[in-house]
């Protein structure tokens, strides 16, 4: 009899879980046409970093309609929406607002044809080439569902719409403007990001380092100019810059633990004016990607050491040595808290089953990491949301050939991508704030 009662209790729990999943998915099915309409509007009206005025207004209005207390213009165009629902933890859900200066080539009927002037006054095309329009739509869907299902959770929900992620300074600006002092300080930070590494409908998780830190480095290589026919009386900065570019590769291949990923890329090299003139300078532009803080220091220190000592090897005077400048605007690495991942993955699996799969770290950067690194640090997780047409995924031998974020051809399959994202955020938030 005891075993029978236990079996019946387990069956009831399974049925309750199935009913709950059906309830969430049914509600999302009903809400989806409205979300799709919002997605099309956001996609066809993209805005550059720090200029996301209309996108911010749209999300602020959506949050107000759902019953949130909304504050606009946080850190520029940022939006913070707060919903208090009794005692319990505070959970932050974040989306980005900005698009990229990319000319869309997807051929979608709602494709962007927007052209605007950037901060330099240059006219550029604009496209949601990183899927932030998907993220904003998921954010809106999650806000609606959480507001409609207040009987299932207790605590404080903080919805953050962040500007200027692509320029990695929006999160810092919101924090400086009092994100964690003017508003309830979160116990947990959650976000999603679309990806071409998974088919639409799947959710990927990574425990530990998820994305790399990104540093921007400039090297001004100086020389002693002269006639191209008399190099012996000059110190050629073009040749010196070439030596520096090659030597920098040893930082990754010979100075660092091979099991600790890092990237040093020289993305731009400019110098000289004419065939037969040895110039006086060459400008190098680098991007550096690392996971660990100590590895970041090793690489940045190494860049300075190599640049200066290659200059000395070229017999440059000390006042002519290459000058290395590291930008203050950088995105730290993003670390998914392992304990939080372990708690949330089963909650998502209850709703999505086998569609919740292990993901993999990437060397791209994300300034969502700034929200994690405020002291004391806040447990943070970002999940991947697959966005590739499952049929195309299944018939493509090499998935690396598929268009992805920052490509002019990036076109997520909207419905399964948006629905999986909403379910991932709602199930995670409700797991953390479940009524006891």
C-alpha cells in the first residue's frame, strides 16, 4: 500500500509538471502573433548603439502594459522595469537594444532599409545583425508571462533593456547611473543570446567561462623616414611593424598555457604614402580575447614588451620606441556560475526536454559580464538560443558555413527561436523565485 501511494504521488507530480508545461506553451501560443508583430517592427526599425530611442520606448510601453514600474533613460536610453511580488529573491532579466552598421541582405519581407548618420556624421546602413530584435521580443514575452503568472513565484523581477552592447559601454553606463543602487539589487542575472551553433528551438548551456574578454589595442610604430633608395639612413617602420605582427603570435603559441584560450588579432595596419618613400609611422589596430584575468594581463603586458623591444632591436632611440595604448572600454569575460547553471538546466528541461543541450564557449565578447562583476559579484548565466532553420541545420554538413551573428545574411527562424527563449527565461526565473 505504501509503495502504491508513493507511485500515485509521483504520477501526480509528473502530471502536474506536464500540465504546467502545457499551460505555459499554450499561453505562449496565444501570445505569439503579437510577439511576432513586435519582432517584425523591431527588425525593420533598427537603431545604432546609444541611439535606441524608439526601441527603448517600445519596450518601456510593453513593460508598463504588463504592470511593471518603469524608469526610462537609465545610462542613456536604457530601461529598467520592476515588478514586486512579495518576499523572495530578486532576479534580473536583460536584453540589448542596439543594432549594427551592416547592410541587410537577408531578402526578408520585413528587412531593414534604414540608413542613418552615425556619431561621426557618416551615413551608414543599419541592421539587427546580432539578433537583439529577437532578444527584445523574448524579453517582452517573458515580462508578459511573469506578470500573468504571479501566483507561481514570489520576489522581485527586474527587467533591464540595455543600450550600446555592441560598443561594450552600455552596461557600464547603466551601472554608473545607479542600476544597482537606484533599483533593487539582483541576487541573480539572467539573459539569452541567439546563435547559429544550434537549430531553432534548442537551448544551449555552458558552465563556467562562456565568452571572452575583449580588449582594443593600438600600436603606433615610429621610425626615421627617408628615401626608399637609401634605407640604410632610415629606420623603416613598415619592416618594424611587420616584425611586431609576427612576434605577437608567439604570445598565444609560446607564452601561454595551451589549455587556456586566447586570441591576438591584428585587424588593421596602415602606414606610408608613396612607393619610394620610407615613412615615419605605421599604425596597428589589435583585438585581444582572453578568458582569465591573469591571462589578459600576460597578453597585454606581452604586447608592450614585444613592441618596445622590437623597436630596440631596430636600433631606435628610446624616445622613438613604439607606443602601445590599451583602450579603457573593454568587456570582461562572461562567467556562467556553475551552481546556478546546475539549478536552472533541470528547470528548463521540464519544459523543453531534450531540446536543452550542452553548448560551447566562444571567443566573442559581451558586456553583460559587467553586471556580474559588480562587488560583491552576482551569480550570472547567459543561455544560447538556437536560431537556424532545423531543416537547413539537418542538411548542412559543415555548420561553420552557416551565416551567424554580425553577418548581413543573419536571419533567425522567428517562431521556434522566440518561443524557446521565452520558455528558457520564464522557467529559469520561476525556478529561482518559486513559492515555498
